[in-house]
């Protein structure tokens, strides 16, 4: 687990049927942080600990740190049903399979 993952935490409450995902992700968790706020906090923390070190490819670092747990959580939620997962994520099923393989989730 990286510093970025640790900072993101797991303080997101479940979505009810009547709540849009975007609205839910912008709703503060019990700790008072939105998903966006947690990401911003993690990035500020990451940059604060660089101590002047050269860094590159932060975009891919963030995508990897967010995408892997997103895929794993969704696959658990849909009990391994790739068709449901691809619909939930808005991805083509082939793209989902490729990403699951990329993160050793398949």
C-alpha cells in the first residue's frame, strides 16, 4: 500500500438507490471528506514528502492507485459478474477484462 492509497482511506458511505454516484462521491464521509477531498489531501501529502526529489508520471501513478481498488471493489460488489461490472463502470467488457488482467484481478 502506498502513501497515496493510505491517505485516500475508505471513508465513503454506501450509495442508496435514489442517489446519483456523482452526487454521492461529492457527499462528505463520516470523517467530513469527499472522495475528491481525499484525493487532494493524498496528493498534497505525496508532494510534501518528496523533499525536492525529481518525480515524473504522477498522472499514471494516481490512475493506478485509484483504478486497481476501484476495479477490485466493483468486482466484489457484483460478485465477479463482469457484465454487471462493465455496465456499472461504463466500460466495454473487453476493456474491463484487459484492466482486470493488468492488475492481476483475473
